[in-house]
């Protein structure tokens, strides 16, 4: 029976997965305290390595894996925080005004998208966007508060609005 040769990148990924999956799973388990959550994040980590096609060039696989896993872990904690804050806000609403489970799921998805969009912005652009959207400040006031020109405020807002447009679902655009 003839078998086609496997590409070197596939072999490298298989080698890294086989040699480091157990270590990464235990490492994440210690951080999370949850075996199933650790397994999910470990799989997400290896999926990122596979899709980035990074396995063949890794000199220090554990350092790379832990960095990718730490980023995923930070997203995980941020999402849990958003969810906790959202549920706390819901708990203060009268029962008649509480959204349905479907509406809650849609709102959580929107919050995750917004959070991801904000994380892609520079710190200054994020600050400008939040001051404009949450505090309703005019551009001149934002510039004065941050010590930047109104022109820079407009530039940061344009960056933020561009990221907002990218974060919209395809059917909403």
C-alpha cells in the first residue's frame, strides 16, 4: 500500500502536540483549576499554532505555547468578567424588563465583539473612543483632557470607527 509523504510542517506540529500537550494541559489546569476548561484552552492553543503554521520554526515550543495560552487565558478571564458584570446588571432589572435567554446571548456576543474591537485599538484610541461614546464629550474636550490636538482626536475616532465596522456581523453591514 502506498502512502503519500507527509509535509514537514505536519510532522513538526504532530511532534510538538505529542511532546507538549500533556504539559500544556497541566499548566492550564493549575491556572484555571478546571480540567475541562484547561482542555478547551489547550486545544485552542494548538489550533492557533496549527493555523499560524508556526510549528516548524519553533526553537522553544513551551515558551511559544505558554505565550499563546496566556493570551487565550487573558481573553477567557476578560469574557468571564464581562459576563459577570452583564449578569449583575441584569439582576438589578425588574423581571418584566429582563431580556429573554436569546436576547441575553445576543447581547453577550455583542459585548465580546466590542471587547475584542477595543483590544485591537491603541491605548490612546481606546481612551478617545470611550470618552466620546460613554461620556459624550466633544472632540475639543477630549483633546484638552488628554493633551492632544482635536485633529488627533478625530484620527483616533476614525481608527475606532473603522474597527467598529470590522466588528459588525456580515449581515448587519
